[in-house]
C-alpha cells in the first residue's frame, strides 16, 4: 500500500491511495493528513493499512495530472513544521565508506580514518541479535519541517554553499503517539541533499554540510521496507541525462539493522514527544559527487526504486539571498 498527499484543483488537501494501475489515486474520505491517520490508528488499536481501507471513497483523481500540475505534497507532514524533526545516519551502507573515506585521507595511510573506524564499528556490531542493542551509528541533524520541500519543488543552493549534491536514500517516517510510543508510519525514497565540498574540507564541517533542504516521496510505503532495494539516481541537465548510478539500500545492503538505527535515535526522550513527527534518512553509497560531477542550478535530481512507485524529482535552484553578514542586535 502506497499513500500520497496532494492538493486538489481547488487547493484543498487530500490523501490518496495509489491504485494498482499506478496512474490514479483513490481519495480517502474526511482525511487531510497521513499524520491524522497515524494518530487515529493508534487510538483505535488498528494498523494503518486497515484504517485506510475503511476510509476509501469512490472518488479517483488522475495521478499524472497531479504531478503535471505540481500539486504533490510531502507524503507525511505536521500542521506545525517546528514539530517535525529531520535527521539522518551515514557510513552504514556497504561501499559507503569508500566514497566518504576518499574525502578524509589522512597523512599516515597506515591508519584508519575516523570514517573507516565508524564503518568498521557498524560491520562488527551494527546488526545485534533480536532484542539486543548494537553499536551506535553516525547521526546528524538536518533541521525541522521548514527545511523540507515537497516532491517537484526546488532544492535551494545557498549563496554561501560550496556544492549542492544529491544523496538517494531510504527514509523512515514516524509519528510519536500519545504515550510517547514511536509509531512507524512507513518508508519513502528521499534526496538528503548535502554540501560535499564543504564536508571534504574538514570532517568537522559535516554538521554544517547537512544543514540544507531535503525532500522525500512522493509516495509513502506502508508497512515494512524491503530488505533489498535497488534504485537509480539520475542527474538531468537541459532535459538530458548527465549522470546516473544504481544505488542499493535496505538492510541486506547495510551494516546496521533499521531497528538498531531507530533505537539510537529514539533512545533520547526529547525525540519521543507526543505529537511530533520524525523523518530519518538511512544513508547511501551512491553519489554523483564521487564521480566528479558538480550539479548546477537548473539541474534536476531524479531518484527512483520500484517498490516506491513514482520517482522523486527536484530541481536545483540558486538562492536569491546574498551571502552577507547577518546583523545581530544587542538588546
């Protein structure tokens, strides 16, 4: 089951179930947000898919027209974007260390870089036995809901940025229930979008490099994520493919279990505040940056994988805000 949030022609919000033909959406009755569905499912003690099936109406809309009209919304959001936490984990995919480690070569080649040490920790302890806690993965913060853009909307290249590159990733989507229960709503494809040139200057710039827009969707996959996901990441320039690469994700291609990554995020009580929403990017091993590609404004990122329906597309645009000193006023 895959869900989409979108605007109707009259700009009202809708939630739709992607029909088997993949070309139409079956609209849910009296439903503005997947967020509301998640909380209602918890209250009723039923699964999300079960609840969705009780709310299906006879109304269908042309999915392709919704996309063409640029009416897609994020497949999960919050009425107050300040209550939407965006975070992520890296160095957890087989092969990801090679791409990241090339940015952090130490003078003594006989020593492991911090990147390789973190990757090795995951290999050795990232997949604990059921019920046990494994080694903690890398973790970073990417902002709140105001940093997110919907599928089809532009990713902004700040005036102070050195680079703006895609990161095709599996995304976990969560709502915190009334008793601080972590409710996994489902999964989506995401573009984690980072500044890889800034990060390459010094690994301690990683936190800064992640403070950028990102996007996920357009479809939310309800239920478990496939263990082996094979996708394609493409960069289009002037309508032509400039670069493409296959990316592998899902637990079969990772050094950590999803449960272990989830635990080490939600073990912090502040991340279990009732009513909050969380989006967590699970990392990647495929970057156009690693192939020497430099995206430029006007380019379009496209990320797709069969289990997730339609591809995620976002255009890169240059910020209209100049890079100048931010004024600070003493009170």
